[in-house]
C-alpha cells in the first residue's frame, strides 16, 4: 500500500528534486533562504530626489527577493540604487527616503523526513508517495523524526516506564503503552530516542514536557527534540490491542513520525487495522471515554432501547465484553470498531 | 413544506447529526420522530433510527408504506461549514489593533491561526518566517488611528506582502483609511479590500463593519455552498423569524462541537449574529486557564489535570458522550465557560427569551442542567424565559425560503421549543443580605407567601409548562434587574417550564468562595436547588 505525504514549502523556497525522484528521510527536498534582521538602504539620496518623489522609481514591490547587485531603484537619468547582497525588499519609508530590506541568510535545507517517490513539485508543496502505512493519531508534539520501531512494553495497557528506555532505544521510535510520565519523556530525549508512540498521555505531563523542550531550545539552543504521537486519548489510555499487535508485527521497520501533525508512516508495512465509526454486534471495539477509555473488547450485542449511562446521558448502547473479562454497557458513540487483520 | 404530509428536518453538525420527522395529523403538524447520532454513522443509519421510531407511532395502515413515505418526504437541511476558514492577523499592537481585529475575525467565523504584532517580542526574521509558514485563507492587516499615517501600520502591510505568495488569498486592510491606497499598491491588483478601521482611536472600538465584511468574505472565499443551508446563516434566520412572530427580544445560542453561534433578534426583525470559530466545546482547550476554571466551576469534575484530559478528549473525540457523572459535570462546566466567553464581547441588556441549542445544552440528561448552563453561562439579567431547541428544528427551519420560515415556526407551535421556565436574575447588593422579595400570583391557586431571596442565593418555584404567573418583584437597595427602576415594585409575567421559576440573586458574574470545600458546597446547593424543584419526567429534553 502507499500514501501521499505533502511537504509544504515556504515562500521563495527552491525545489531540489523532480517528479519521479526517489528520496530518503534525511534527503534535502528544497532549500530556502531565511531573512535576517532588517536594514535601511538610502534611495532618495543617491537618486537626488525628495523622499516622496523617489518612491516612484522603485524597481520592485515589497515582498520581492533581490539577488546581490540587483537594481532596487533607477531613474530616467541613469541613476541607480543596487543592493549589495541578496535580500527581501520589505518597505519604503516616505519620510526619510530609504528602503527597508532583510538580507537573506545562507541556504537552509528543507528535509522531507520520509522515504518515497516524488509525485509532484509545486511552488507551495512537494508531494511524495510513501510505500508503507499511515497511522493517524489524535494528537502529538514535536518535530518530524525517523527511526526504527521498537516496542518497549509487554502489553497495550502497560505504562511506559523510564527504566524501559535504555541505550538500545537511541535513534528508535519507541512504542509505549497507556501512558508515559514527563520523567519518562525527559529520559527518552536525553537517551537520544527519536520518538515515542503512546496510547495516551496526561495532557498536563505532555504540556510540561513541551514547555521544558521549548525552554531548552531558547536557553541552550539545543536541538534534537523528541517527537511524540498519541493514538487513542488523553489520560491513562491503553493501546487498541489490535493496533498494538500490528506494531509488534512491524518491530524493526523504519518509520517517520510527525508529532505536530499526529502522523506516523511505517515503511513497507501492511495497513494497520482499519476502524469504523459505527460498530455492529460481533465487532472488536475500542472504547474512547472513561471509565473504559483505551480498553478493547467485543461488542456482544447492540441493545434495542436507548440506555442511560451513569452520567444520565441517554443514547444507543451496546453490551461490550472487554478483554480483561468484564462486561459493561457502553454508548455506541464512544466505541470504534477495529477490523481484524488477516490471520487474527 | 405544507404540500407534503411528512417532512424530515436535518441539522448536520461537525460531530452530530440531529433529525426530526414532522407529519400532519388532524390538520396539525407534529414532531413524530427524532434521532441524533454521530455524523460519521451515515445517512442510512439515521434513516433506520427514524423509521424505527415511526413504526411505533404511525397508523397501522401506513406500516407497509413507511419506507416509501419517508423516501418521498421533503428534506429540509442545514449543516455546519465543511471546514474552518483560517486567517492570519498582522497588526501594530497586540492589545489595540491586533486584539480588535482578532476578535472581529473570530466573531465572524474565522479561525485565527497566526497573529503577528510589532510588540510580540519576536524579531523581524522570526515574524517573516512565521508568516511565510502560515497556511491561511485570508490575511487581515491593521494599525494606525483614523487621521494618522502610521509608518508601523505600513510596515505591517509590507510584512504580509513579503510573506504572502501572489494569489495567496484575499488581504483585508483594516487600519487607517489614509494608508489604504499605499497598502493596496503593495499587492497584486485586486488582492486588497479595505474595511473601516475597527480601532479608530486608542479609546474606541468599532468592530461591527469589519465583522460584517469578514462574514461576507467568509462566504465568498470558503463556503462555496448555498449559504442559506449553512447553520451559521439558518439558525439566526429562524431566531429572527421567531422574534418577529412572537414580538420578543430573543437571544439564541447554539453551542456546537467546534463553533458557536450567538444571535440577538429584535421584535422588529433586526438580527445580529456572530459565529465564534473556537466557541464550541472543542474550543475550550484554547481558552487560557480553561482547565483550572472548569475544575473550579464544575465542583465534581476532578482536579485540574483530569479536566485538562477531558477537554482534550472533547477535541479529539467530539462525537463521544460523557459516561460518568464527573465527565458530564466537566463537559457542562466547559459549556458554561464557552457561553460566558462568547457573551463577553458585548452587553445586550435584558431579553425576553433565551434559546439554547446544540447537543450539550439542548439535550442534557435533566432539564435543570440545561437551565444551569444558560443561567450561569449567559447570566440573563432581568426577567427572561429560558427554552431549548431540543429537537434541533430551528436550524433546518431557518434554511427555508423567507416566507416559509414563519409558516414552519407557526405550524410546529408547541413542538418547536422545550420551555425550561422563567429566570429572574438580579445583580448588586451585599452578600448574605436581602436582594429581592418576589410575590407569585397564579390565578386559581392559593397565594404563596412572598419569597425572600438573599444575595448569593438561587431559589426555584414550581411552575409547570403552560402555566403563567404574575410576579411582583421588590428589589433591595443597590440591587437591579438591568433597567432603570421606575417604581419600588416591578410587575412581570412568568411562564412555566420543565424547571419552573428561577429566582437568581447570585450576581453577575457569579461570585464563588475561594476555599475549595466552601465552593463545592455552594455549587452543590445551587445544583440541588434546580434539580429538587424540577419535575423529572414531566418534560423530556432529549
């Protein structure tokens, strides 16, 4: 199977690849030159005109990029104002007759972080067909990272402990369980783990960790952030057992994790267990709300009449036998059906 | 609509779809079936749920043809916008031009994803990089007071010109009019349109014309569908028609999963509506300090960390339902916080009727919970009827042609809204002291002793649906109902409902004790007061 990944390009980026090109996760797809701080260039003075008159002789509009030596303004008498280095023309000041420009820094690479074939190259984006599976989450944090998958918990409901992160996890995308504390996330980053995939995490712990990452970047200028992908819910929420089994089956495969986009690409992988919003009797299901959040089970029967849950909310509901052996009535709106994989 | 004997009214929300079947029986249109389900379940499941209900209530002779009747029924539908419209705001000052433009944009239904101002602490390079990375549908620029030529405002426009691609979405200049031509000159022809300056000077805000311009732009650029079927258009139209027909001043609030709509409709047909792009339940996550505030307001939803997880869950799984009492309390407190946020923008004075719509408000387990969300979130000062659009009929009715909306509203009469009762909300006074004395006269009933309500108290008097009562309200010194007092005694008429007559002297905003135990005790007492006097089972809010 394959999916298309879109890499957005900033204004002025120059593509380095063509359609049909095969790219690796660390490969540069395009380059961009980021503007540095602004500086003023006199325009009226070299043209020997008043500040207001000189504006009509500008050769470019604000927002245009000028190469080194390009003409910024020229008049009919042959007088010219040129820029000495590549810059972005920002504005013209009518009061003092100068132009505000932002010199451009050196070329910075735009890395795709995915492996695949370039299928389109445009001014706004480059699209890459990825041979593999896409796992979409409900939230995440951190930049794009890539590494091999490594399962670090024994069962889908287990918490990912700091002790489970060792030197063997360095450079990997670690598959955790129902939760990882801020301490675990911090240790993972310190050990050079590329990313972590979790069933759930406490929102507060994720925010605390994000704040620590941000401070680390600001104060120490340290990069190498950890990508986090959240698959099921917030709080202590286990993995869907079927999906956990799928990750086990694909341990060791290369994957790209986009925390901010809540996406994970696993290369050369079969599709993960698909999901359906409406469950029917006999389906394997995953529950999304407390007290069953993250628990998997089987929908034994859809009840004929509307049912009130302990909150008093009345809704269509079904009887679910959870994998820990207990049964309960759960609103169908809180269940998602997960299709079994071949061989299940 | 009246040409058929059956019609299906459907409100397709971003998370839930609500549908009602109305049919003519004995020359009267009645709501005969109603279903609500996650939108992702699809049309065939909705159809099945409605037909199952029809089989219970329909005449036996129709059983064999129910499927055909349903298939042939008129479909009257409204829906939420398919995707949110995103805007970038670039302005001189965060507190003045920036915040005014941002609020105007959000009130017009835009989701503001990027804000750059010259006092945001970032350097030029970082601002440019932020704007170059922005993926937005429109650019809003502002700054400079009326009559001035602020160079910083022109710099803001130049910043956008530097970061935006040609053809990269419309640009709205909402700054000093004196700079409009120069700003237009920075962009390709036709890219820029001007709106009146929403911040004409440092002390005055006039966001109305900009909001209207942005609402129009939203329809032009993003909602390429028939706009009368958009819930943001249809719901206000229906509330406006209802206000005209009833001769009432009506406030309608529709709190959805993603967005919220607020409508103020006057008896003369005037309607002012706002779409709050992040005003829905999922938007609670974007309100600074929301988790702490909701935890304090809910009382029983758990600690701040648990509430933070809950409001993230509302964003991640918007079609799911609260199963535990704690999650329900947290969800309803989040609704109160969101209602309060969308009411903050402008004061509207007393209204005759407040209508709550959206699943969380209009279909809670108990009508008292709906009343509490409206009372606490909106704080409708004065004497106000409260009702909910339990069957979600207003949106679909508002998508009809102008001359048919009133007919539809009149036809459904008693089935249109579920009345919760009447609230008397006062403000002022000192905590613990008398706020108001209310005498309730009901014709044919023995007179009740006057009810004394102290500041900080909420009392409920049983007044069932269909019943009316005459009220004589005597206010204590320093207490008012939002209008100049012309006499020591105020006379008003109260209509009954599922909750009754609510006498609310808790102030605006509601004051809560600092100590956690005291606060929880007070919140429980208010909740119990509303629940105790309501008559469960006499009205069904579902």
